[in-house]
C-alpha cells in the first residue's frame, strides 16, 4: 500500500507542478487577454472609485445600472461625483456589492439596485469573474474567501482560453458588438453607439417575472449596510427598471415584493416601485437594459427619490 | 452523490481508510455500512424499500435452497418473489406510463378518460438493484449459486455502493462470492483500479460533459434546428452516451478494485463492433447478459424454430427497451435493435475486409440513429430529427459550416472536442487490440506516466464548468 500511495502522491505532485508552471506562464507571459471586453471596464470604474476622495454617489448593481443611468445628469443634480459600478448579472449580486467596498468614505451614498434579491450569495459564473478581474491584483481583492474555491475550479478554463487568445492575437477590440470597454464613459455608464439609441427590445410572453427576496441576500445586504454605516457613509436601495406592457405580471405581485424587501432591509428603500415601471420602448437590447430615453427617465426619478430622502 | 464529485471523493477516502484498517473478517461490515450510507445520502426516503427487497429475497433464497426437491413449492416461491420485486419496479416506473397509454387508447375509441397518475420519484438505482436481486433468486432456484445464509453479507452484496445506482448489474457468483472473502491490498489491482478511474473520469468529465452542452441545447428544443446541426447532435450524443455510461462503469470497476473486488467488464469498445449482435456483446454487458440469461434463454433462445427464435430476440429487445424507460421512445429503440438483429441473422457472414467494413458502417448507422429515439423527448421530436436531417444539403459547404456555427461552436471548441475524441479513440483502440487495459502496464514508464499526466491535465483544463455531472443512466 505504501508503494501505491508513494506513486499516487508523486503523480499528483507532478500534476500540481505542471499546473503551477502553467499558471506562472499564464500570469507572466500570457497576461490579460480580455482587456477590451465590456467587463474590463471594471478597471476604469475602480480607478474612478478609488480616485475620488470627496463624498460621492456610488451606483451598485448589475448591467441594469450600467445600461440604465445618466450619471452626468445625476452628478449635476446632486452636486456629488458619481461612480457607476454596474457590470454584469453573471457575476452575481455579491460581486457587485464587494466592488463598492474598495473605497467607501464618510459622506458617500451607496445606491443599490439589483434586479433580484433572492441570490444564493455565490458567484454566478466564476469564469466570467476571471474574465472580469483577470490578473489585476487590485481587482482580485474584490473576491471574498468563499469565492476562491469556485474561482480555482474555473481558472483552468479561463487560462486555456487566455492562451488561445494570446496565441492567436485576439486581444483586440471585438468587432460587431457593443459590449466593449470603450463603450463605457468615464462615469461607468454604457454609452450607446450611433444608430442604437432608439433600438427597442422585443418582449415575449412569460419573460418578465416578479423579483424575489431571499434570506442569503438580505443577510448579506444588511451586513453591507452595517459596513457602510460604520465607515460613515449611507446605503439606500432603489428599484431596477421594470418593463411595463402586455407581458408584465400584475402590479400586486410587485407591490408584495416591494413590501417584503422594505420590511427585511435595515437600510431605507428610497423609491416607490410604481415609479420604476417604464414602457417597452424604453428598453434597449434586453429586458434589463434601458435605452438613452429610458436611462434619462430613470435617472430623473432617482434624483427625485434621493432629494426626497435627503430633504424629507 | 455522483462519482465525479468532491463529496464522493471524501466519502471514498473514508471508506477506503476504514476498509483497509478494520480486521479482514469485518470488511463486509464496512461495505454494508458504506452502501447504506451512500444510498441514504442519495435517496434516504427509499432506504426502507431496499432493505425490504433485500430481506424478502434473502428469505426466498433460503426457502428455495431448503425446498430444492419440492419443485412446485420452489416455483411458487420464485414466482412470488419475482412478482413482489417487479411490482415495485412497475409501481414506481411503469404505472403512469401504463395509465397514460390506456387513456390514449381509449381516446382512439372516443372514450374520454383522465389518466390516474402517481406523483412519486423513481427510487434511485431501483432498476439496477431489482435486477441484481432477481438474478440472485433465479440463480439460487436453478442451483447455480448457493443461498447466502449471512444476512449482513447478502445485504452488503445488494447495497455494494460502486454498483448500486447504475450497475454494472452484478451476479452473486462473482460479487457475493468476493464479499464473503477476506481481502488483502494488492498493488497491481490498485494501480489497475486507479487507471480505470482516471479513464472513466476523462470520458465522463472531459468528453461526455462537454458534448452534453450541445446535445442538450439541440434536443432541448429540437424544432429550432435542422440539417447538419441535427446530424452533429446525433454524432455527439452517440459519443456522449458511450463516454457517460462507460465512464461511470470504469469508475465503479476502478473503485471496486481499490477495495480488492473485481467486477466484470461492462463495456468492451462497443463502437468497434462488427454487427449489432457484436455491439450487444460489448455494450452494457452486464445488462445484455442478464437479459440473455433471464429472458432470452428461458423463452427458448435459439434452440427453437427460426421464427420463434426471431420472436424471442424481438421480445428480449423490446423488454430491454422498456427497462431503459417507461416511454414508447425506448420501446421503439429496443425494437430497432431487435429488428436489426433479426435482419442481420438473415444476411450472409462478411467474408472480405471490405464487406466487414461495410457491415461496421451499417452497424454504426443503426446504432447512432437508434440513439435519436433514446434521447429525443418525444416520438414526434425523434421523427422531426429524421425528417430534417438533410435540410439545406443543396449547398454542402453551407450545410456543414452553418451546421456547427449554429451550435455556437468555435474552431477552437471543435478542435478541443476532436482532439479529446481522438485520444478516446486511441485509448479504446489500444484496449481493443490488447483486449483490455492491463497491457498499459507493459508500456515504458515515461509513456505510461505521460498518459496519466495528460489525462489528469485534460480533466483539469477541459471539464466544462456548467457540467451536467449527473450520469445519464441514473434516470433508468
């Protein structure tokens, strides 16, 4: 049995050594291979977040925030710098919340707008998380200890794809897609390209569902609220845009969701859910992404909500 | 708890440590406890059912042995036991199918009836362990094997965790005989077992799980696809099901070897089969030999008139199809294989190499196309696949290029899939030529370790993150 285990150990050791060598090669030679992807805008968002020392408004959420805000308008109206940290639903709510933690200062207002509040407190797609943070030490800090096991599991897939991209010289601006880092402005808002501003998403029956509230998400968000309050900042929740039309479920269900969310959160919900229903023609390429008109309407509503909350 | 999960790894490490550290005469106790713990983790609500079936078959076997001279009483006992066990299988697996089928037939005669459906989950592994139990009782009845007097050892045989959920369907003369024995750790067996586990994981995690992504995409909404995409889906499923199930069997056999127990091989490179008959001698061998011994031969086998022989073949395959699932798809799948064997028996033997090659192509076509019925969600989906296979073939280049682009397959994906399938082919080809993988031990050490390292790295790098992980044969 000793011989068997000795050889098994040797085989595993050899495998581990080869993997380490591959990882060193990946980190030092291959490097970042998704630096023009839309998700790479996280680097710019974090740069902005960390560079502002005065009290600021931090927008947290998935792509509904990135594709649904006019941060310049918000900044003008509120007189505070704005950082839009909205990114991608595939990363999960927790990931987006963790980004904000990189620089919370006294006086900051953190506005959280998730599309759903029933997540399982996990990274939805660890490979996407790798593509997003790549090999940037500062971005790797976003990951929580509990995220490292799924990240480790996803690393070989990511590394292989990086290798292919490196070997083929594919780390260039992807053609034929709007989803590029260069499509995001200095605030972190996604800026539509010419010709796409008025695109309207075609909704289908059964596609729209009422958001849910879950224990794991509530516990985590209340902890985040405490963390933010301890730093001398404030956290509020506002709703993500809801498409209003023939396929939209009953308002009553949305009201029930809003009531539950408000009752379970320690931080204030500053918006009225009825104000966040937007007609179908305000949506761009998914049920979560507002077009330019929709983004302006939503931002104006958020400004009113913030002003009402700050000056009751 | 599937074999390719971390939880199973920890479970097995614990079982392995305990198994080799207890006194040898108590090794069966570890197997029994681990079997019931394993089943309890997978399907706790049905622990009592497996215990009941074990107890009834144990007592029946003792009765059969005791009353061997009383043919009438033995036959009654055998019939009762088999019916008792099959009743559970019928209740959990076939009742709803029968109820729905009867209602459909009544609808043909304009009689409106709502099917009475039972809403219960199929107990995990029921199809497999009931067959193990029936095989044992019949063998005792025929005097092929002695009845086990030790209830604990018998229960350990039925609940042997590597084979409990998806086979191989073991026989008492092999597995029970080994459970009775005391085992010592054998280096050669352990190496062979580890190698089988490694090959099994490669087949399942790298090939089957990767192909499953595309297969599930197409068969999940089959009417959104046509032409070469459907052709690719059939090809992918043909490889997927082999890698999935033979991978599972390899792991089960390997795990058993690490415990000093040798199971019979369940797959012997079935896609190298020269005929449908040959295919069934290589595919899910434990099931096909079970049907041979307990259905086909009792029906008369081939020692009857030619017409009756063909009828026996068809019956066996139809029952085998039904065993796989309570649906007309599976029955038709069984029927295709039975029909193909009947037709094959009418053909002259292939005498030249070209004829053998042609026969192999024909066999592969039958096997692959029959898988459509096995995988499609409904019969109409299966027929849709066949009727749309050649859509767009007027432009052959576009037919092929568009076919795989629609699946979202990049050139790199295709290259990875082809590369991994090539490795599978080489491994299978070597096993086919060497009649097993024992010969790998004779390869030079660098080559041997190179293969191990390559497979380990492929498993680490190419296991899809969104893997189906569940083994296909769990559903049966």
